[in-house]
């Protein structure tokens, strides 16, 4: 069974802090994704990566960066956290070519609050 | 206009009812249509996908696509309390890795 593990379920940080969200998958998937989920807006793609050290911007990359040094690990970085980045963050992975032919497997999310 | 619209609910039905969940979309380039189920405090999981107009059935679930009306539906027959979740539609064009999610409909099936 594919497992996507996000390092924290709940996180509280202060404005201006640099925040790291970690995601690890155990199925050797090439693709990894970071989304945020907000009520009434659905999931919105922040960044995705199709290989180690490769990254592509999604719909809302501003204020975020990512790192993929190893195939199994994809990190989301909030360079200087702001209150409008309070949200649920979801990581996902998939085989190439990606959804829908290869479904995404999601982690259980990190609920991040920026005070 | 949002690219994908979905009634957020909540929708409450009695056990055994037929449930109809719907999304409308605006971009005729969209080719792939997916339904995800998300239980509370969990990540979404893919239920079904299709890339053509018409119906696709999987057990108690039927996905329906009407490209001419830009309208997709998910039907759940003989609904169970375990079907209580948020259902998200997701739509993709033929070229990109990205796709657009609807905001989700929260469904409660009451025993």
C-alpha cells in the first residue's frame, strides 16, 4: 500500500517565520505535488516535481518554494510566513504520467496556522 | 467565473437513497474528469475517472459526463453511512500535469 507521510498534522507558527513542511512517499513515485485546501476554493496546486531537483510552479506559487533533493522527499517552504497562508496543506505523489491514468496518493494533510 | 463550480452542500440523505453530486465547468478543453472522496481529517482518494461523454459504472458508483453541457455527475446507489464524506470533482485538459478541483460537496448519509 502506498504511503505518503506528512511530518506534522498540526503546526502553529508566527508571521515572518520560515516554515518547512515535509513529505515522504515510499513507493518510488516520480511525481510529487503540494496543494493547499481552503473552504470554498477546493485544492489549489502550489508546486509539483516530476524528478529529483526538478520543480514546476502550479497555480499559486507566490510566497512558497520547494526542494526535492531525494526522490522520496518533497519539502514545501514558506519563506516568510503570513496569515493568509493559514490553510490545510496536502502532499501527493503519483507515477508518470500522473493523474488520472496514474492516480495521486495523498497524505493526510498538515493544518498550518500562522499567528 | 470559476473554472469548476460545485454545490458545497451540506447534503443529507437517508441510508439507501440515491445520491446525485454535480459539477459544472467552463473550459471546453478539459478532457479528463475525476471524482475524489475525502473523509474528515484525511487526504482525498480517487474514486473514478473518465475521459469521454457518457456513463462509467463501478459498483454502486456511476460517473456521468456531458461535454456538450460541460456538466459532470457522480451517482451513488444504495448510499451507506460510510459514504459520508466530501466529494471533489477534478478536471484536466489534455496537455498539462495540472488539473482543477471543485470546492467539494459535503455528504452525510444518515442511518
